[in-house]
C-alpha cells in the first residue's frame, strides 16, 4: 500500500500566519505540522509516500523533508497542485504514483494520538472498496458526518447544520484503485471544489465502504482554535510519555 499526504491549499483561515509560509509548515508544539501525518503513515507500516502540495512556498517542503531520512524513509515523492480545487482534486494528482495499488490518504493538518496500523492492515485484506476512520466529537457540524444504520454507513453529509450523528469522518482515507475513476466523474460543489465526501458517498452507494473507530484523540489544525488545541494535545501526550518512562525507570529491579 502507498501513502499520500495532502498539504495544499492557501491556509486562509490561519492568515496572517500563512502569509509567508504554507499552513502545514507551521509548528505544532515541537515539530512542523507536516511531520505528524507522515509519521502516521510510517507508523502504519507504509514506506512509499507522496506529498501533494501547492502555493508559493512548496519548495520549503523539500528543504525540510528532503528524502525522508528523518522518518526512516529512503525516498519521498512530491507533486504540485495548482490553485485550490479541493481534496479530491489534489488526490487525483497522485494517480500515477498510486500505480493501481491501494492507498492510504492523510490530510496534512490532521493529528492523532494513536496508531492506525490495524485499520490499514485490515484494509490490505479487504478485497475492494474503501475504508474510513470515524471519531465521536462534540462539534460534528464542522466535519463530514457519517450516518450509521447498524454496522453500515448509509451516507456522509458535509458540514451539516443538524448532524445525524456525532461521528466525524477523520482526514484518514483508504481507497482501492477505482478512486481515481470516481474523482473523474465528480461535479464541482457549490464551493467550486471536488469534494472528498462525494468520493466516499460513491463507495457507499456501491456497498464498498467499511469503517473503524479511531482510538485516542484526533484533531485538525486548520483554524486558530484547532491549531492551539493540537499543540496542547501533543504537549500533554509528550508529558505523559515522559512521566510514564520516569515511573518505569523508578521501579525497583527484582
């Protein structure tokens, strides 16, 4: 399976922080934002990764990440998105990279506490279709929201005023090779973008969408509030890890 990190867009909701840099290069506690989705893929056992970016500062990703050596990678692929065509439009640029293989896509501003390796392994064994990860949230209206009937997703609604559940679709998606044909069939939304929710609903209509619930915390970092929340969550996790290690070292040796 191949991994794709989507890190385009203008980051307008974070202006003026993004006036001279790409949103995904902003710091989240002790690392640049883009480090977190890449690490998510690496922790899931994915080594073949492409970064989709855009804007005036795209060259900074190459200077920062180089060939991915700091993540234990031998190579990172890069491609460029012109303008803002939406998540699905950005994903379409990776078709040649995917080369008919299954893919795991992570939005560049999404951070998680846990590990998605089991979900990725389950999708590797899934014969066809797609898989998404859901997380119960208090502000579901900010996200794509899954409507569940039993163990099935029957629809995903983008930023609904009256959500039919509290389960947000996180920015981690797994697709088979038919995703690119589905993207080519899309019609731009009222925002003038190709929506990833429309891609996911196409899989749902085929009866080919599975899901798992994401354990641990999850957040995006695309607004001032969520950027701060992400930094605080990472800082708290780091402190917990240090305290856990200190307790382990303090245990008497029998």
